[in-house]
């Protein structure tokens, strides 16, 4: 017999002896299995199940169940009666759930998630597969809003065929209702190809973050007459190509207002003034879900302090755990005294 085998045998023996009492007790007290014949219970209401795990489900109390599903005809009708369209970004189930519950008309799974969800330096780094994963998560949380998925850099510029392939993947796998892509007149072939296939397109002109290097950084567009005319030409081009709407980013308010008046489709402004057909913001920015001192663009209005509230709650939790204040009795599950006494007796805690 080898020494290694002898040690293993000795260890196994000690483990067996230490659990023998518990195994014997279970054998004596185990209840026999009951064989139950199949009964048709489809007509019987099932009792509510008690859940004992953390989860974030949709619920009747937080979901905007009274709202009708937002569709393109809904958005175009809003535009026709001059009702502003509300749009907000979301990057996962919780952010989509709260945006939907708060009544957003549109939810954009923007490539800004590269920074706010993935910690990347800019939008150029995020991949199509990553965007699809986040789109799927958002689609589970937003049941009423119209969901748009952003095509990331490198997934649509090569050819109209590449753009259509990426758009199809976003719709089929990401479960979005439409896609967004950046660019004006130069993207007309891609927009036409995608919309001809029955996939709605939200265009994006003005400051196009994916092209920041070519633009010399995040600069306001349309500040000269010539630049404003190019923006109008781009807006008309994407409209004629079949885009159902167009985002105007970082454009002087007067220019955005005039472009909006010249189009048949709604404009969604971000840093483009109050004359657009609707507005969009990054949820992390407007909700204040960032640490103090972080730079915010001029056009962002901070509506909350999610970071501060979350930090206060987490700090309070840490203090309670360190002081053994949490969990308290009300946070624990009970056991009958006689059952616990028997458990102590069996495991040898009390003699």
C-alpha cells in the first residue's frame, strides 16, 4: 500500500465517521416518496409562489400597462399634432425598465453604453456583438416604448450590404424595433438598403461622435451659413432615403428649428435647442448617476442624484454590517425551537 493511498483512505474514513450520525438520523426520519397520478390542473388557479432570491422582474405596479405600445405611426401622429417626443438612452434591464415606467416614448440603446456601461474611452471601441447583448437586455425591460438600437462604428460603413446585415442582426437578435446610424448624404445608400428591407432607420447628423476624429473633437456643427446648409442637405437626403426621423446633435438652436420646419419627418434634438420635434439625453447624465466633478456637456440638465443616493445607501449598509446591526431578526428566516434543538442534538453541539 502506498503512503499517498494510505493518507487518502485515512482521510475518507475520518470524514465518514464524522457524518455517520447525521446520515443515520436522516435514514430513520426520511419520509417515503409518494407516487401521485397525473391530475389535470389547468382549470385550477395556481397559488402565488414565495420567492427567496434577489430579482428584478417586471410588475404591474411599475410597468406602464395603461399605455399603448408606441409604434412609428404613434410617433408620426405625435409629430403631426406637434406633441414633443421624449427619448432616453438605456443600456440594461433596470435602466430600460425605469425609462419605460416613467413614460418615455422612445428608448435608445446608444453606443454611449461603451462609456457608461463598459468603461471604454469612447464609442469607437464598442462591438456589434456587445451592442446586441445590451439591446436584448433593454428589450426585456421596455415593453411599451419604441426601442432603437445604435449601430456601432465599423458595422455599417463598408457597404450597404454590410449595413443591412448588421441591422438584421440588431433586430433579430437584439429585439429592437429600429436602428440608428450616423451620417448624412453619404449614408443614403445604406439607409435605402435597410429601409427597403422593412427595418426603420433613425438617422443622426450634426455632431456624430463616431466621427469625432474627423471633426476635430466634439464640436458644435452648423455654426456658419455654409455648414448649416450642409446640415439641411443631409437632413433632406436621409429623409428621402427613408429615415423615419433624424437626430440633430450639437447644432445651434435657430438652425435646428429651421431644419425641423423644412422636414416632413420628426427631428430629435440633443444639444439642439427647443425647436426640435423631440429630445434625447443619456440617462446616466440626466439622472446624475456619476461621481462629483465629472464633466457634463452644456446641454445636459441634471434631474437627479442617483450616484449620491446609491453611495449613501451603500455606505449605510457597510456601517450596519460592520456593527452587526444588519441583518436584524426581521431579515432572517425562522425555525421551530424543537427542530433546532433536535438539529443541535444530532450534530453534537449540545450533549
